[in-house]
C-alpha cells in the first residue's frame, strides 16, 4: 500500500463516520473535502524542506474519491548536507574522497569530509575537508579524533552522516539513536579481518564478536548500508543494503606519455600496502629465478609493519627491486605506463578470497596484463576477459614462470592488457558504481 492510498482510505473513513465533522470544509451535500498536512516535524532531523505539504481529497458521503490533488515537497539536493567521517583514512583516499565525495559534490550536494592527519583544512574539487587534529597514543590516537569528528559533524548540521571506519560504529549508533540518518560504508569484512591483527587470540576473538554485535545493531538502526563487495553485503538487511564496488576512475591512471608496450623495460608493478599476506616475500623470491638480468620489481607503497622492509632487503631478489615508497597518483600513472604487467598475489585468506582489490582493476585500466592469485571469484571476474595469468600466490616458482611468460610473449601480453582495458571501460569502472551511490542519496532526499 502506497502512502497516498493510505491517506485516501483515511479520507473515506472520515467522510463516512463523521459526515458533518467541523474539520471538513463545507461543500455541497454530495461531497466533502478533507485536507492532510505533512509538517516539517515529520521529517528526519536536519532535513530542510519547503513549506508544509498538503494533500486534498474530494470525497463523497459513501467514501468514493471524486478528485484528489497531491503536492509533495522534496529535499533540494543542492541544499542537502553530507558529512563523511574517515579519521582512520588518508584525506585523499581514492574511494572516499576522489570517488564518493567528489561525485556527490559534482551533483550539487554540500559535502564535508572529516579527517585526522594534522594537515589542516582544505577544499578539494568542491569538497570541504575538515581536519579535527591528531592525537598521540595507540588507542587515544584513534578514538579521540573520532569523538571530535562526531562533534564537528553535528555542528555541520548534516542531513546524512556517512562514515567509513569500522571503529566508528559505537559513535555512529549513538548518532543514529539521536535521530540522524546514518550511512555505513563497509570497506572490509571486519569480524574476519581482525583475525589478521598482531594480537593474542583472545583479543582477536573478542574484537571479532564486538564487531559482529555492533554491525548487527547498526544494521537495524542505520538508514543505508553501502558494502564494497557482494560478500560483505550478504551480512546486512537486504532492504537497506547496496553494493558499491571500488572500481577505478576511467583513465585516471592512464599516462599521456606512456611508453609503447614493445619498447618497455622488463618492469613489473606492485602498488599498494606491502605486507606478508599480500605476497611480497614470494614476489621478491621469484625475481632471481627469471632468466632476465634486468628484470625489475617496481614497488610503490608502504611496508606494514615497517620492520618488514629490513627483512625483505636481506633477500637475494632485493637487488631487482626499485622501491619508490608511497607516491602520488600521477607518479603511479607514469610508473604503470612503463611496466609490462601488474602483480596482485594475495594469499588465500578468507577475506581476500572474496575481495575486489582496486589495484587489480587499476592495472587493467592502465592496459597492463595482470598476474593474480588463482581464486575462484577472480577467475569469474577476469577469466572471460582473458587479460591475465593465474598463479599459486605461495609458489615463487609459479610467479617467476608467469613473469617470464609475459616477457617472452610481448605481443600476446599487450593484447591481454588491451582486453583488460576494454573490460574496465565497459564494466569495471567507477561511473557504473557512482549511479548506485547517487540513487541512494536521491532516495534519502525523497
């Protein structure tokens, strides 16, 4: 039953039971006029609407509707405020700022992003970035900025609070209980992700249960859930959950001065966080096994933990590594424009088995063939495109064999990269996903 149908049925009942009620406008004996008003108090906290909406129905004494006039007033998206809270992320995070916040700002929404890095406030492509400041301490350094961001967000008087950190869940639940409309953007499967933490088993188990309970409560209280993968989305109520995959911005990492593929040096790209379970040991171990003296692993990212770098430096394959550290998007584009292939060799952890790693699709967008872990989901995603090679991520010899094949078959490797680029252009791109984001916000505005 639609809302209008419900109101008209009430009108029929009112005309039948109370035919001479003083609340009904005087009309000829055969019809009565009933008015319903929806005041601003009926809207969610912070919603800015035009004057009171009115529904007028002309009803006969027997309850038949002779005529109805309906006038709804919606929130003007150009006046709608969205507060994004991401104090545990970098302010220029690709999914949060470059994709979601900028997409909303381009549609006319008033967007503020609350971060905690100590670099001060700024405006980026129409998005107001608010720095709530850094705080020392392992625990306080995470929780205090979240508390500050929650307070600052309330002062912003948002129509929607959109948060991106799992640890913000307790604050978000309190905000939802206070009447704010809250969107939970779930980047990871946190109840399972915590088992990779470097803590004792009881601590990890307690953290996993805590996340599961908080997400269950949030699933009941939050207005919308935006999941980064279908696997994550299955854990939340279907009626309010949407999947927004972290696909790349079209042509963002396509260098204008890219080297023609046949003329590229034997470089392989590895971009992103550098950890043991993302295959850095196996990749560096594979390098000396390739019968190419000049083969280079082009590494861009931060080691986690930092001490891991010292361990990897002691491996024989380190002499084949070009370590760039953390670099900007333009530098990454130039780096990919000179590489032969991209590497995504995550270990078969449960969280990774169902993940959509952004680097995989960014390599494809840049026209690179990919060497990836042989996971069933990934075979389904890119197998039909025939744009990469699948390997056992724990077998350095298999990784070395795939890298050697790329170097020995440049024509087919280039064709694989082109097929991957077309797959991103047709399907695996942010333009497709942004439509879901904007539809969610338009539904809130309605």
